[in-house]
C-alpha cells in the first residue's frame, strides 16, 4: 500500500508564495509519475501539474503555467509544488497523487492516478 502525506498549505496573501510537499511511502517512488490536483467545494478535482519518473518531463494547467513549478527528489521520496504569485482563484484543497503506470507522458486526468494524499488547504486572501 502506497501512502502519501502532503504538507505546506496555509493562509497567504495575494501575490505571495507557498511550497507544498508530498512524501510518498515505499521503495519504488522513482517508478511513479506524480501529479498535483486541486479542488474547491462543488467543483470537480482539477489538474494542476504533473511530473514524470525522472523529473525531466513536466506539464502544467494553463491557469498556473509560469507561476507554479513541480519538482521531485527521488532520494527523499518527495514531490514539491512551488506556488508563486498566488491569487484568490488558487484557493483550494491541494492533493498529490501517484500514477503507477509507466506512461511516457504524465497523465492529467484524476481517474488515471492510483493513490491520493489527504489534501492540504491553501487559502489566498485578496
């Protein structure tokens, strides 16, 4: 069983920054593509960013491109989401997820991910 634990969420003013972390249990972290998603009440879970197994391939939602950066440290079983220039529309619960399938291109669809963390709240005050 793979377990994911997110941290780093909180309250920040518009224009500020946060860095989310997600630690994944197990010895095969480097085999997984990883994704970050977010969700607000009443809305579907939304793709934010994804990263391939080695970290050389990354994808971003248009809404965060140029402001957010996904990265990973395979030695620490950790994936990060650096969020800069935050605005009120970024307020959501953020989830990291594991994709065990060895896709060439990281997935952007939530249903293609196998394991999820519990989420961390990010609130941006305007």
